[in-house]
C-alpha cells in the first residue's frame, strides 16, 4: 500500500512556540495521545522514515501526579537497542524493581545486560521520550483531541475537536483507558468491573505519619516520603460508591477509616483515584484503526507493568506499521500485532488480579496465602520465573516450533564484527531487520530484501543464555526482527529463510 500523502519531513523543533501553532495537516500515520506509548510509537515510526504526527490534548508535556514509577528490565533493553537507554539511566535510580504482591524479586542473576529496574517517575520518562521525538522531527499538535473518523479503502479521515480534519493511512489510539479512538471504532472492552478503589495523593501532613505498608479489613495502604519531602499516600477506600475526581475530603475520610486520623492532611499537590478494573480490547486492530497501551488494556497498577506494557506494544507495532505504510508488506502483517501482543496483555491482567486477590484483605487466610507465596518466591526457580514475567524478560511470541531462540528476544551479545568488538543491540539502532551469520561463510543471500534487512558476518564465542530457559544451543545464523525478536534460526543452511523473510519483511524486491 503506497503512502497516500507523502510530505517533506520538517526538522524544526516541534516543541518550539512556532511549532505549537502549526495547524494539523495530513500524515501517513496519526497517533492519538502523547503519553509514553504514543511517544515510543512515534519514535519507532520516525526511525523507519514514516511521516507520523501526534495529537495531544495537553498544552504541554507536563504531567500532574506520580502515576507510573519506573521501567522494567525489558523496557530498558528496548531503549538500549535504540541507543537511548543512557538518557533514562542517568536520571533514575537502578533498583530491583520487580515484585509480586509486594514481595520483592531480585532478578540480578538473570542473563541480561540490564538485570534490574529503574526507579523513575512517569513525568521524567515522558519528558525524555518527548525530547527524543523532538530530535526525530515528529510534530506534536497540542490542545487538540480526536473526535471521530471515517475510513475507506485508501485511508482514514480524522476529525479533531477544533473541527479541523486531516487524512492519514492509519490512526493509532494511544489515548488511555477511556480511549475515544477505541470507542469510535466500536471495539469491545471486555473484562471485570472494580472490586476496590484506591486513592493516591501527594500531600503535606502537620503530624508525623505512620510510615510504611499495612493490610486490614479494608485492603492495603501505604505512606512514604517523596522526592519533594511530601507524603505519598496510597489508601484503599471503604466504599466503591464514590467515583469521579476525588476531593481532599475523600482522602481525609479514607485515612481516618484506616489510621483513625488524617495526620493533619493539607496542601495536596494532586489526588487521583484508581480501581482494580481489568479490561482488554477484543481486537487491537479494526481496519485502519489500531490500539496500543491503556487504550488496549487497563488493570491495577500493582507491579508497575502498565507503562512498560504500552512501550512494548509500541515497539512491536511500529516496524510492522511502517512496512505496511511503505507498501513493502501486505496489510495482513498488522494482524500479527494483535496475535502477539494480546496474549501478553491478557497475562498482565491475570497476574495483577492474582496480586490484588492476595493483597486486598487482612484476614488470616489471605495472610497465610501471602506468606506461602512469599516463601515460594524465596526459592531460586520460582523467583527467577516470576521475576522474568514481572519484568517482561520471558516474553516469547509463538512463531512455530524450532530452536529455543525462535520468537524470543535476541540476547545482547558481545560480538566481533570485522575484527572490532560490538554489542549486538547496536545493530538494531536503525529499527531494521538484521541477518547475523555466525559461520562467517558469506553465503547467505538476502540481497532481494537489502532495503529492509542488513546482513552481517559476526563471531561470538561465549554461552547463549536466555531468561528462564537458560543455556541454548549456539545457532549458525539468526534473522532478528526490528523489535529484537528472533524470526528465523539457521542450523541447516538457508532452509526456511526465504519464507521467514517474506513473512516478516514482505516479498523480495523485483
């Protein structure tokens, strides 16, 4: 499918005052929502030389509230393969972030260059991503919101809240759990309704608070000190009856119900309400409409998986959408986005519901269950398995039977290329496919796909290890997709390589 409306890609700074005043114009891909998922997708598409733009209702990237609190190991790997991980690492705190139902999970012995998490607030994550997107020249249209669309065989007409319209090949809804794009597309958002409600806030207190975590008959609660010296409050409300924007009175009542006092609560910086509702889009694609991040799935924040799940959605989708827009791959390639990412999202919903079931009440039975789970997670095998799940390190896509590497992320090996040391992830900086020939025979021919796939002879003498799986047999050659997942393993010449190249990168060039 050809790009409908090719345009020259301006390299003006899209966050400058002049750029903010730009009127939305036609683009190949329009992303509704400029949070972490939308920003990551915009970067992926821009690296693939796709004309992409973001529609963002906020006037700036400023974010009120704490929201997500960090990046897991798999997300750091993804950022590393694009060459920007250090931007985040230098601003956050490296910690063992993974956990299950408040049981910390040390993943430092898992085989990855980033066997840890990064404590970094979403406001900082968004700012760093936005700076990167700005460098890539992606326009962000602010103070605008998607309202409706009409799609046909050749494209999609998008109407904005201002009344303006623009034309695109595709629109991607990255506009959160209440996604207007999802609703306009008529995509079912099935799942479970809330069973508990939490308030989170950053406040001042005139009295010394009761620091730490606790369980009781209402649920789970916590008071901790923030970077600013204020108190971060997480408290379970006594009722689901209160909805909408929470007030200072709501927070005071919830604290009194748990602690018998609100500790002289005052001067809230922000207050938010969230529940354990767990819902997932029935399909991540409907024609020229796609969903990613919270628009495709919502769940409780326990375990800190939401932001990471969305960023990983974006990296799975970006290169596929780019190839379809360019016309090098058929539109059916986009169906693999749902096929691969929907099960990953479903698993996150499942593990968050399990964690909430363990945390939500303070009765003796659940206390005993938590202790049993904690004892199990103190053992190496369960700790590594659950730690890999919570950090995203064990994700594998079903690409059929074969070598253990197939469908899993390629490890970041220390390679030798033309006599020079090189990390494997540096080969993925341009978001292109890579054929790595470890036999150095130079006989594997990918010339008909040279515009989409790089071929390189490499050497590596160390062990091949994967999280949870452990050591695997060294392959003769591997085809790595732009998202870092292995699409083909060659142990018997080139058998199956042409099929894999055609499946993931489209027909051979004429």
